[in-house]
C-alpha cells in the first residue's frame, strides 16, 4: 500500500495535493512503526515534495547560476 500511495503522489500536480499528503502520512507512520528506516522515509518525502514542486516536464531543468 505504501508503494501505491507514493506512486499516486508522484503523479499528483501540486505539493498540497491529497495524494501527496496521504503518502507523507503513511511514510511517517511506517517510519514510526519501524517498517522502514526514518532516514528512508525522510528521503522519500523530500523527493516527493521536490518532484511535486517542479513545473511540468518538458522545459529545461533549473541549474545554479555561474558565479
């Protein structure tokens, strides 16, 4: 069920989408119960939120400006 929620969250459009929030809640719960390591849960949540915050694919990826 956890993998399904994360997969659905990846397809969501916005960081505040219900799918993303449900996936984050389940990741936290799994980490609390020891099903997955807490760092793995944090890494998954970070990746989900970064992906949801990105604009739609097809454009150039943002890069650091040269100093």
